[in-house]
C-alpha cells in the first residue's frame, strides 16, 4: 500500500530528476500543489516543462525522485495516475471530423467512464460547456471558444481530481477566455486541482501560484503578486522622450541602468532603485540633448519577471562556465 | 521616424467573405514608414486574411490597397518586389541548410551574389546565427527558425514587412529578442505590419488596430486608446480571491469583474469613488484583502469594454 | 521570365530530391528493379511444362510416343506413374499441368490399323495455358500418328509422300520468341510514368501541405518559373533513366535494338512532357500528397500496365477497351518503343504514333500551365 500524502495535497513532487543520457532535463524538482489550487507552470521551450508534465501524467518514468499524483506514485502506478487525471490541449485533443457528441463519446470510452454513468456525464459536460443543442455540429466548424469548452468537457468526463491544461486559451478572444476561466475556477472551488502550462502571461495571471522552470530547475515559486514584487531584479521605469532611438543608445551605457529597451512609443528601464534613479536619468538624458516627456515607475508584468529571472540565470551560468 | 508623402501601406474598404462567414468587413487603415503597426485581435478576427490580401496572394471581394506605392490588388506582382511576407507557417525548407534557404530567397528577389553575401553575413551575425550556416533548417531550434525566417524576409531590403503572428508559441525571452530586431528595422525606415493574438503585445506597437470578427474597433496609439477609456481599472489582491468575488459581484458601479489567481481585476465607472466603497464593504464582510489600487487599463480591458458594451455583438 | 529565379527553383528541387532517400531510391533503384522484375519475373513463354504419364500398355510403340513427348521442348515429363490417383493429385496440387494416359490396348490397336485414342487430362484453370498444352499435345500425337501411318503403309509395300503440306515458319523481329523482348521495351513506359507523374505529383502538393507555398507565391517568382523550375530536374532524371533502361535492355536482356537512338530519345522526351504535365496538373488540383500520388498512380501507372499494350496486346482486348486506349498517350509511346527496338521501323513511318504523342504533349502542357495560379482561395 503506497503512502498517501497528507490530506489536501493533490500533487507532491520530491527531488524529481529526469536524465536523457548525459543531459539533465529535470533537476531535483520539489513542489506541492494543494487540492483545488490552480497552479501554473511557466518556462521557455526546452526548460523541462513538458518533461515534468509527462512524468506527472505517468507517461515518462523518472530517473530518480518521487512524484505522487492523486495519491498514486507515477513510477509504480502510472495506469492509476492516468485514470485519475484529465488532459486538455485546445489545439490538439479533439477530432475535427467528428461531431460534438461523437467526440464526447469517444473520450468517455477512452477514460473508461462506466456505462451506467455515461449518459449522465455527457449531459453534464454539454451543460457545463454550454453546448446543449449543438451536439450534432462537426467539431471542425465550431468557433474557437466552443472548441475549447468542448475540449475541457472531454477532459473531465470521468470526473478526475486533477486536470492538466496546455495553453488552453491562447488565440482566443478575451471575453471567451474569461468565461473559460470562470469555468475552471468553479471546478477548482469544487476541489479539482488545475495544472496549467503556458507561455501566455495573461493566462498565468489566472493562476493561484506559479512555478518558473528554467534549465530543469525551479527558479521561482509564488503567487503572481509575490513574483512581481519580489522576484524581479530591480525596478521598472517608463520613459517617454524624443528622439527615442538616441535615448536607448545613450542609456545603455548610463550608470545604474541594468537594462534599457524600446517598448512601443516609450522606453522601459530596469534600475536598482526607481526613486533615486528618476531624477538622475532625467538629467542624464537632458545632458545628451534628449527631452523627457514622461518618466514614472511602473509595475513589472509577469513577462518582465520571467525575462529578468531567466536572463539573470543565463548570465550567471555563463559566468560560471 | 520619417513621414513620407504616401503611407507605406494603405488599405481602404477591404472586404473578404468565405462561405458562411464575413472574414474582413470594410477594413480601412494605413501604415507609415518607420512604424510598427499591430493588427490585434483573437483568432477569427480577420488578421491573416487581411495580411494575405496585402501580400497580393488573395484577392479581396471589394476595396483597394497599396503597398510601397504599388496597387497590390490590381498589380500584385510588381508590389512583391518591395515587400516581404512571413506567414504563420513560414516557408523555411527543412531539408535545406541555412545558407541554401537564404540563397533561394535572395535569388527569387534578384539579389546579386556580392550583395547577398554581405547582407546575409550581417543579418546572421545580428541574429547570432553565424556558426549555423551549414546546418539544416530542420535541425534548428524554434527560436532560430523564426530568426532565419526573418533573415530570409530581409535579404532584399524590403520597404514593407508583413508578419503574421510571428511570436505565437514563442517564449518571452525569444519574443523580446524578436521585437528588438523589429525596432532596429523601423529605425531604418521600414514599415512593419504585424498581427498578434496576444493583446499585451499590442502595447509594443507604435499604433494598433483592434479587430473583432472582421471589423475595426479602434485604430490609434496604445496610449491614446487607453486614455479614451473613461472607466477606471482596479486591482484588488487577496489570499481568498473567490470570497472577494462573491462579496463584490453585486456592488454598484462595476462594469466587469475578472477573477485572477491572486485577486480581482475590476472595471468601475469611477475609481476614486468606488475604492473607499469597496474597502468598507470588504471590511464589513470580514473578507481579507491586501490592497485596492487603481492600475492603468490594459488593451484587454479596452477590448472587453468595447465588445461588451455592444460595439460589436459577441457570443 | 527570369532565369535566375527559375534556376533557384530548380536548384532547390534538386537538393531536396538528393536529400530525400525515398525520392532518390525511386529515381535510382526503381527503374532497374522494374526492368529486372519484368524481364525475368514475367514470362509469357510456355516451355518445359510438367506432365505426368501413365503408360498402361508398356509396349515399344507406347514408349516411342512417350519419347516424342520427352523430346519436345514444350513438355517436361516430370513423372511416370502407375495410376489415375497420382495424376489427379498432381493436377490438383499443380505438380503437373497435364496427364497423358496411354490405353492398355495401344499397340494392339495400332497393329490392326487403329484407331486408338490417347487420353490427355489437362489443368484448365489457366485456359490460355490449357489451350496451348492441348495444341502441343495434339501436334506431338499427330506427328506420331503420321509416322505410324507411313510405316504401316511401307510395311504393305506402298510408298507415299511423307507429309504433303507443311508450314515453313520464319519469325521476324523476335526470332527466339522470347517474351522478354516483347515485354522489356514497354517497361520504359512504366518507369517514365512513375518518375514523370508520380514523383512530380508530390512536388506542388508537398509545398501546400508544408505551408511553404504561401510564402513562395508572395515573392516575385512567376507561376511559369515555378512550374518549369520544378519540372526541369524530373525531366533530366527521366531522360537519364531512359538511357539506363535502354542499356539494360540491350546489354543485359539482349533485346535487339534496330531503330534510331535519336527517335528513341525524342519519343521519350515527348512522353516525359506528357507525364510531367499530368503530374503537375494533378499536384495542383490535389492539394495534399496522399491524394496526389494516388491519383497519379491511377491515371498513369495503371493504364500503362494494363492498357498500353505493354503486357497485354491491344488487339486481343474487347473493342471498347481498344477504343479507350486511343486516348491514352502511353499506348502510343509503348507502340513506338516496340517498333524502335524490335522492328527498326524508319522514322518516316512512325508518324501514326508520333503525331498523337505530340498533340497530347502540347495539350497537357497547356493545361498544366493554365492550372496553377499564384492565389490562395
């Protein structure tokens, strides 16, 4: 009888490692996700995100370490793990030439939904996805938002305690996205744990907690607010000035400026301390013949945090090598 | 930024329908030289169709368009010398090396050998790909394939570049690199029209056209667009976002409310008035919260506001 | 038209062919494989057919008859058996195609002046072979019968002419009546169909499928440059394969070559234009590689195999099919091949075949050019 983790923990990962030959894809990962939490997994391609997800889904055996998903050990009981999770990828999981109802029946079969529950679960999925009355439409002809809800419906027919979402709302209009995430939050309220992987920072904001993976290691963990507050190296300034091009060049070599980049019609600067930097920067630009229109401190976005953490790491690694 | 007499791209009344759907509906806008112009909107908004019409590979049902001074609807072949188009699935040949791909496109645009060699060396160096010249394109990483696509698109010094969702699925670091290259290009006077479904990317453009279901909602600089928004946007952080929502859902003055991972994103009619009201309400109900702050509206807020108020019908 | 652009398209196509092991295999190995397959594997000749013999008489005369069967190159007396069951079994499991049974009173009857009947049991599953066997068997027996009659008459002191009428045969064009000579020239048509239509049909469809076509048509390259650039390498490969196959035919299979090399090359070039245009046209219409190659095979390879006269003579087909073959370009090419190789027909007399081929080439080339547009729709 495998050990069950403490009540309330849905996913427990302990020193998880995956090696492919000499290459370490996942390097001693540790995390815990609570029941009913919406957890986000961010990271550039090749960082070890997909490898971790595959291990958690019971598709890949870890090299060492342990992971318990829904109470089952992914290495020793992968089949049990798979029966207890749902997986949704908007772009890839549905069969476009099947009707809505046919896709639902297919997935019900794949997830071994017992036949006495079949009708009831399909009804529930249709209701939840707001697709009642549209059962006979061909999936390929549905608008993006509907396909998304259908894909979600198919992923939860068997009432799994944990669902994995792979970039579920990229490319979808904001209104549909909000409706989708309302659905997800409702499920989370009922105790379903939601694991999201994405590049899409707007999606990341919907998560309760985020883990940032880089080169196989977790480099940050926390709520979106915590990450924006604490993880960023330095503070962010927005500067509007003319001419913009010259300003960037001048600022690259300015003292105290950690990074300077064009952003639309303005500049974003990373400085150690905003309050003290503002007057100095303004003077510096004026000395260089650049008139400053507006200069203010802005909150870093998750993307800023992401970039800051991953590039710092890169530089750090280079330093070591 | 230089303003030329004639805009680099002019679109007037472009319309295109497919069986059962009006993909682009009387779209009009222009793009100046030295400008990055964003076509922003969700899937199905008409971005790709618009780009294809401007690239001269899909005739519109109605409307006119000029690109780099050429009438691209009536005489597309002449326009093609001066423009570059990078579709979503860009035309890299995986079984050709980096050099062979570049040579192919250079030849198609009539770039002679000495010019081609100089320019490709320069571009590859800027992209950090100089050591990969002999590598098969299929063996490059995703980010490098993107950069190679861009190099091939730039080899003939186009005046206008059309990009269809060039950063979709690309991680934020590579995306930032890509934008850096775009900014350098416009500094040289090129006009860039790019489409994106990432609303936050709209902020990086000089001017933006928000599209929804083939129709133009707005066209202006991101700053002006946000200034237009008369409403206020509040961010409320709390360790218990769901309780927050159930408490504030029915409060007065709210036009929209979104649950985020660590709180609530609320659009209200008057920020200064509502902040203290909400604070009081939450305190009374003993709902824990960290702070209520007014934040700058995002492009997404703009979009939802416009679409939600009936500027365009939505499912 | 820009030569640089055309060359760029052609160069890319060549690189892609060389780096794709499947295309390369088709170009290099397939022609040789097909030649060998049809040259050796298919034989329409009927020689050395196995027969079982049941001699119930066992006399000098019955042995004489049997020796005739043995001497004939059409038969191979596989076994001499002692009963019907053995013959029945052999016919059933194919060890023999025919069983000869000589009755117990064979020599007795002959001494009395006949008549006597020899029984032949034939495997009729393949009626062609059966007919031939019956014919040969009758010929052997008739020969024996005539000689017996002659001896009988001589024995009574009468002399007659041996055999009043006989046929003196001279086989032209294919003296050894080797079916490989008949078949092998036609294999060139099969090879051309595969290279010309099958490989080409993939080229445009592949670009659409992979997504690179969208970008290609946004560049200044013209539709004609794309078409010619893409087809040129396959033309060169096709002509190369014609030469390779002709050499194999002549030096390996010893198929006689009596016509003009120039005419062979010109005919092949014309046929290549036909199949290349067809392949291109199919590729433009089909939009995906799977459909494209299926259609290409159906429209070019299958007719080349069944209806071109390559294996099954057109004259022996039902009239309706004969009329259908008139609209198949491959029929004219195969006809030209056989005439050039085996008959050495002077070019002046080949116009009945050349003119239709030229017509097809022009029409299909025009069709292909008109079909491809630099538009997305």
